[in-house]
C-alpha cells in the first residue's frame, strides 16, 4: 500500500512539474519580446540589493524581474505587459547588449540615446523612456574657465565605455577620451588624478554617488548637451518595427491609465519625475 501511494505521488509530481514547465518556462512565442539592457545605470536600470546575478529571466504580465529595477525598466515592462507581452530579459554589459540587438539576435535594446551612426542600423520608438543631461564632473579645486567643450581640449576626460554623449561631444577630436567601465570606477580615477574630468549623465551619476555614500565632492560643469533615450530595434530584424510600435501603444495606454504617473511618483526621490513631467 505504501509503495502504491509513493508511485502515485511520483506521478502527480511529474505531472505538476510538466504543467509548470509548460506554463512558466515556455512562453507564448506569439506574444514574446526579447529585451536586452545593462545594469549599473541607476536610477534607470540597476540591480536589486542582494539579487542573484542572473542574465536571463522570463517575465509574463503581472510579474517583475527578480534582479533588475529602475525607472526605465518600469516604463518598458509596464508598456509591454499592457499589450499582453511576455518579456525575455537579458542583462548584459552594454557593449554585448548593444551588439546582440544590432545583429538581430535579440529584439529590443533600452534605454538608448539617439545619434546619426546608430540611426543607420536601429529603428527608434516614437515614445521616449527617459531623459538625460550630459555634463563633466571635475574636482572642486579644478582651475578651468568654462567656454563650452573647447575648454577641455588637451585634457583627459573619462567616458563610460559604449555610452552616447551626443553629436557635439563626438565632434571634439582634441579632447583625450578615456574609456572606463563603471561610474564609480570613473570617480575613483578622478580622485586619484588619473583623469582631469569625468563626462557623465547628471541624474545617473548623482544617484550613483548618493547610493554609494561617496564621501568626495565634485564641481559640475554646465550641461553641454542632452537627449531623450528610447527603445530601439535593428533595421534588419523583421519584427523590430512591430515590437517598437507595440511599445509606443503600451506607453500611451499606461499614461491614460495613470500607471505612468505612479512610476514617476515611485522614482520622484531620484529626480526622474521632474525630468519627464516637462515633456508630458
């Protein structure tokens, strides 16, 4: 009798496991979008504290990532979920995420700033995800008379590897641009005198310093450019434009339903609400 009960339990467990696999690990491919993004980009996309560093998650409507958080992630997730789409989320270093979407291996990259080179191989969403201002951080005692980006000629300025800083920055051939991997790494190099300045996104960099309880303080030079950031897909991706259109429609719907403003309120302490409210 005990053996019979044991065999029945095994069969029931196997059936249950098969049901779970079919419902949670094999999403409906008719309503699936493969999304790539980076972490270490607060407050837009960054890791939850103590989260496991998984690179791939499948997130159906109504659920959230166990690893990723941030304003831009909330906007993109709610927009696709509003349209009934399940998100396969790939969290990679920015260069890898960029290359995977550019090659058409994944569908959507976010948040992505606009420049002419990218426009040659990416289609952009019409609706923005977030807004960024570009500026340069220097030590408080830096002796520099600001006269636009020309003031930095001959100086070594750190930049985040693979990040967009706008057309005016790209035109500056006399600035020594030094790639760094992460925001706090750049500030550490600035502290040690290895850099004359660090070019960054004001909201992201201020938030990263605040969250790290960074003791040193910096002078911010005037904003030299700004941009909205978007969702993008490769022009070679046959489903890319359709998926961007779905994002646009989903974002409009979450505005109409008030979800968008709840996201703004959630991240108000990070200064996101004021930046986005100006364009609504």
